[in-house]
C-alpha cells in the first residue's frame, strides 16, 4: 500500500484478499438483515441479525461508533435515503427499506447496501429499487474499463437516463468513496456526470459505488437525530452499494460472494479475483 500525493490508498493483491474477507462477512451480514426484514419485525431486529453474523465471524462493525453512530447497520425506510438508525419502528407491507452495513477484518473494511420492499409493494417502488440496483451494476461494469473514476458516474447517469428518463432522480448530496484501512477514503465516487473526471483508475484502488435514487426532488435534509437523511418532499428513495477492487487482472466485487459474476455477465464483464 502506498499513500501518494493524491492520498488514494493503493492496495496490494494480498491486502485486497483481506478486503475480500471483510466483504464476504459484510455480504452475509446483509443476507441476515434482509432475511429478517419482514412485516412485523422492527428495524432493531435487522440490526441484531447483522450484528450476530459479524460477531460470529470474528469480525467487527465499522458503522458502530463511527463518529458516534449508535448501531451496526443503517435502516432507511421510505422517504429516508441513508443513515437511518435502527430502532422500534415496526416494518409493514409496502415499506421500502435500504439496509447498509459493513465489517472490518484485520483492519480492512467492507461497505455494502441493498434495498428491499416488504411484502406487496407499489410497482413504482420496485422499479425505483430495480433501477437503482441496475445503475450500481452499470457503474461497477464501467469501472472494469474506466480510465477515470468519473467514468463510473457517467455510466450510472447514462443508464438511469436511458432506462427512465427524468422519472427518477440521482441524488447528488451523497456520493461513493474509496475504502480500505478506513471506511471512507479518497476519492469521491460521483453517481452522476460531472466535468470533474476525477483521478485515474489504477490497480490497487478499492471503491464503494453507491447510487441513491429518488422518486421526487433531489433535495434532502438531516433529521434531529443528527443522522437520518430524508427527502425534503417525502418521496421515496433507494440505495444500493458494493465495495469493488481494481487490480492488474481486472475488477472484483468484494462485497458479493461471487465477485459480481452473475450480475456483471449480462454487461459483458467477467470479474477476476485478486491474487
Ligand atoms: N455506507 C455508509 C456510507 O458510505 C456508511 C455509513 S456509516 C454510519 O455513507 F456510521 F453512518 F452508519
Ligand atoms: Co459507503
């Protein structure tokens, strides 16, 4: 690992393998939280399910205690976009729940998020989540051949416009990030087209790619709890995230147990594990 003048942390293949371990624990923790996300469960139940997996893996939560954050995962329901705090809220049919979590193994971080809809949902909410997930995969696929980190945002933006036009908005207040020995590192990973093309994509980079889409205005505010980000107009939001490694052999989705192979195949990308 070399910290250059641009402050980006470039990882060796051995270090990326440790990040893969953290990523797999992150994925299993999200599996448990998603399985617990049923009508009648509280968001605290989802948190407990994820925490048990991380603990049993001998890993640690990177969210718990992060700038004082009080839980293992974030559960953001309906008009909540990100950083919702799990608690006594009882889930019900039709709720849109974004579940965001991460794990640390030997000092290396994973970070990933998925959106689920409880029971019978509104088809427009399902489309919101599906387009957000597909936007994430298009951004990940773009990273495989990207010259600049900004190409990820270009791909996400182009996909969303082609899929739904202006019907859904890409949030700009929150962006993806580098990840490694900390959860949030340089560089920023924008989810939209910008004249800032960002740094060059180089082997050893690990990026968290995390588009957030909304059914209404892009304006957000933070609730009095100091964490929960909601849309100002109350429109629903979705959030999908994976941590992805770039190495000499290609890319590997660290927080997917198959490295992203299944979802990237239709996009013409074959992930290669770091070695
Ligand atoms: N995945 C979240 C993000 O990148 C991490 C939130 S950490 C928390 O913004 F402490 F806010 F939960
Ligand atoms: Co993140």
